[in-house]
């Protein structure tokens, strides 16, 4: 079994490559760069522009999963899923904006976005009592938290010192 699905190859291509590239060009390459060029400081851009990115995903609420032409998801379920989607994409937008500001380049947020869309949200199904990995839930949660702690610890060192192509002139403000 390969990573690339046999059916829905165009949907996978859209989700894994086309959408991340176009969204990063739009939101980081245009929105963030425009805000930075306007003289807005990096921290303000980094914490406000991702809300626009999150809100751009509100359309997920309006497109229910359909079977035989009928909506499967009730509105309440779509609102919860949409809220999770908006929250998740806003948080991810903060990270991509951080990458863009730290490196001054679109390559890092595009690569992160492609990877994120390919991997999806973390799978916590092992927490259910009937899951075959349920007895390992404590070490699995420990691994998740250790991974998050390492990720946050390494964010700054791994994004430092890039000879980046800079889209704006900001000599005074640094993230």
C-alpha cells in the first residue's frame, strides 16, 4: 500500500500540494509580507494574520458530507468540526507565519503545510477502551507530549541563521 491513494488522486494532489502552495503564497507571501511592508511589527503580524488564515477555512461548515445526495452531518456536528478546523488552522497559521518571518522565505511554510496536510490531525483513538493500543495509552501520550516539548524547544534554533530572501525591509524588529 502506498501513500498515494488509488482513488481520488486529484483530491490528494489538491490537499497535499496545490492548496498548501497556493495558500502559503496568498497568506504568507501576500498577507504577511504586505503587513510587514506596512511597518507592522513581526509579533503583531505573527499573531494576527493567522486569524485570517483560520477564517478562510470557515467554508468547511457549509459543505456537509453527503451520501446519496443527502447531508450526513447535522448542522451541530458541522459547527463543531468547523470550529475545530478554524482553531487548528489558526494555530497552524501561527507556526507558518513564524517560519516565514524567521526565514524570510516561503519554502519553509510551504514544506510544513504540505507535511501537515499529508499527516492530518494527531490520532488519539488509542485512548478508547476498545482500541488495541489502549493499554499503551500512557506511554503514547508521553511520546506525544515529549514530541511537542522538543518541537517547541527546537523551533528557534532550527530557524536561525538562514540567508533568506527577505520580502520586506525590517531592520529593527525581530521575532
